[in-house]
C-alpha cells in the first residue's frame, strides 16, 4: 500500500505546496498539515503564504476565502463535495432581498458563507472576532447579521445591540446539541472546565440557564475553535468538557498531552469536514485537483469584507 504520509510530504516539497487543515479534520490529516487552526487563523495563513499551491483541508467556503486572498496561487480542495450546511442556508439572492427590506443596514456575514454572499456584505467575521467586529460598528447603525442565529444571538447579547436583525440559519452539527447533554457531560466530569462553540444551539440555552442561575452552566466559555486551543493551554484546569465538532479533540490532546478532554457528545461530527482523507489529499497533490477559484468580479467585491475581518487583532 502507498505510504500516503511520505508521498504527501514529497509532493508538498516538489510542488511548493502548503497544506492547511481546520481543527475539525481527521487526526491523520491534521498531522500531515503545515498549519492547523480555526477559520480566522487559516485565512491569515492563506493570505501570507509564499507557497505556489494551497491545499485546503476544510470545507469549500474556506478554500474560496483562500482563493480570494491569494488570487495568484492555485487553491485545491481534495473533495469538492465538502460543503457546509450553514453556508448553504443563505444565497446571494436571498441576501439581496433581505438588504432591500433594510435599506442602509450594515451587513455582517460570518465567514461560513459563499463568496457570492461575501460579495454582498460589508464585513466578514469568524466566531473568533464576531463580537469585536459588530461592536466596532456605530451604535446607531442598523446591522444585519448572517447566517448563524446562535452566533448572532451571542453577539447581540455581548454587544447589547438592539438594532441587529439575525438570519435564521444554523449548522446541523452544532444546532443539535441539547442542554440536557451538556448537563449530563458536566455532571460526569464535575472538575472539568466547559468550552462551547457559539454555533451551538445550546449557547442560547446555556446563556438562558446561566441567567437563571443554573449552576450547571457556571463558567461556560463560549469560544471559537482557535479560542479553545488557546484556553486549553492557558487554563489552570486539567480537564475539559468540549461542545463542538469532535475533530478538535485530536488537536487539543496533541497540544496538551497532560490534560484530558471529553466531548459533550460523540455525535458532533461534521460529515463535510470528514470527507477529506489522506488518500484524497494525496490525490489532490498528485493530480492537481480540485481547483477552487472565484470569478474575478465576485472576488473583487468579497475582498474588502474579508480584509476587514483579518484586520482585527
Ligand atoms: P471556527 O472558526 O471556530 O474554527 O469555526 C468554523 C466552523 O465551521 C465551526 O463549525
Ligand atoms: Fe459548516 Fe457546521 Fe461543518 Fe462547521 S461544523 S463546517 S458550520 S456544517
């Protein structure tokens, strides 16, 4: 059988390619990547790399963002079917119609959107900087936030903004988490710190329960996947309960071998993220497939909101 890891390393050098992998990728893919991170970190890497080829081990909108930021580079995704249910929850036509109902509103789009939707937006954000970006918009300015309703509600609560309308999109993986699953997992690991991704349906429930003084939600930290990586390292805690896609457990355990990490539920699996394998990553490098490119006019309009996203600290 072909030694995929060795072949991937060989082809990376031969083609001057960089492999970028999201924190939700399978462990084998993370281990062969040059950089593993969250959406914001991966966009930053894509913008600054001097490689000729970027192989994006993540989902399609992430590869599109890389293609917009590095138009002179060849961006490949090992499986073109690796989409995102959240990004599919709003089209550019739907956004144009929504904007027409709210003339003058500032549009803030989560990075989990297609390039066409980004091109209709004023700002992009990720879960790592959504609060900061919305907070930077003048308080009297109406904001349309899309497409994740749970992240939107989190941002609304954190900024105290009342003039913000939120698109009712959701990620099928995160929206499915139930407060009862959190309570069970936290009871099973009473000393663990609790980290939760803002896309989780339970962030709204968690905040509600928190405001009701429900002790099971005490100290919940709502973090991007990159924020979870940082927090796990810096926290004095040695045990964590984690509510996000389970691929991150590999990264957390690898970076923190002396700490333990428990999934709220092992059912949190993004089938799109899991479409990338060592085999199709190898094939991508060997056969130069599948290129992700964005039409120049759309890329041109999408670049400013993405650059505003990257300009945050
Ligand atoms: P992060 O930016 O936190 O890595 O999230 C990306 C994502 O797709 C979450 O489902
Ligand atoms: Fe999209 Fe959800 Fe998968 Fe993240 S976990 S890539 S939001 S479908």
